[in-house]
C-alpha cells in the first residue's frame, strides 16, 4: 500500500488502476450525502472565495481557498 503512488506514474497498462476504500452501502450513501452537501455549500458561497470538499472516509467537509 505504501507504493501505490507508483501506479499513477507507471508507463505501462497499470497506470489506469484506481484503488478506493471498500465501503458498505450505508457508508457510500453517507459519503454521497456529504459530497452533495459540500457542493451546495460551495454554490451558496456568494464570494466564491472557498471551495468545500469531503476528505477521508466519511470524515468531514473541509474549507479550502478557491483556485479562481
């Protein structure tokens, strides 16, 4: 697991492999809810100064400076 980053930079057929966390149906639904909540908060930000993203497995919504 420590060398998973090597797959992304590999020149062979393995550079398209994606490894994701194995979540139960309830965890996936919670994750989708958090993502949609983060999107709506980002859209409601009138200044457009921050973007909101979900980090980690069902962790929390983080406030990041917008690149725009």
